[in-house]
């Protein structure tokens, strides 16, 4: 009687868990964007420290309740965006149930909701600009106007860029014959950008509207 011993089988080509290069590149790029907004914050604080009387007078013209509602709208878009990411990770681009059955929504529906909320925020910011202009707070009126419009304006441009990205992702979700990991990765990195934009706005809201 003979006994045979079998060595544990090992894969011929072991795989390594490497980070996704698209995700890594997005994080590095967002780090540079963080430095850009840090410069804007530094400019704002520097101008405020040298013009405290002007800041007190001009910041009184801000509509805090209006800005608070607009902020809540933008922050809520981060939740709908993340729900879209969960759907993309399930490789589910479209809803599988009724329109009001939110638990069956796919990536496209959640990202469309995120787009609508972001568009409402941009419209609200434009309305606020119109109200402040009527109060003679403009980009070239004084140091406060310059700091306010530069910080919030550059953020608004980033929001618009995110809205365009959502349209591209949604279009790809409808056009793709088979929704795979490539499409899901694009949705995930877009969510990184959107969450970043939301966090930056929370910082701006606290600095401009709360710490007046």
C-alpha cells in the first residue's frame, strides 16, 4: 500500500491587488484642487483681517436663511450621489422597479436627482448674486466684494463642472450595451469630485455666512 502526498495547489500566475490608477489620479488631482481653495481661504482671511469694519458692514447684507437652504440642497445631493455609487457598484445602471420605488433605482436615476439638486444650488447662487448686486456688492466694489465673488464664484464653476460630468456619466450609462467595471469606475471617481465640492462649500459657508 502506497501513500501519496499532494502539495497544496497554487495559482500559476498570482495576482496582486493594485490600486485603480484612475482613482489614484483623481485623488492626486483633488489634492491640487484643495491647495487652490486653501489659497482662496488664505486670501479671504487676509483681506478680512485688514478690513474688519468693511467686513462687518458688507456681511450684514448676506441672506443667511437663503444660503442655509441652498447649502442643505447641495449637501443632500451628496447622499443621492452616493446612492448612485452603490448602484454602480452593483452594476445596475437603471431602475428595476417603479419610478417611486427608490430602493430599486439605478445609477442613472440617482445621478439625475443629484444633477437636479446641483442645478438648483447654482440657480440659488445666481439669485443671491443678483440680490447682492442690488445692494451694491459687486466684484469690483471693494475688498469684500472681490473676496466673496472670487471664493464663491470659483466654487460655483466647480459645481458646474461636476454637473457636466454627471451628464456624461448618465449618457454613458444609457448608451453602454453592457454596464461593466469601467463605467462603474467612472461613476465612482465622479462621486469623489462631487463630495469634494460639497465639503469645500461647507467650509465656505461656515467662513462667509456663520463667522461673519
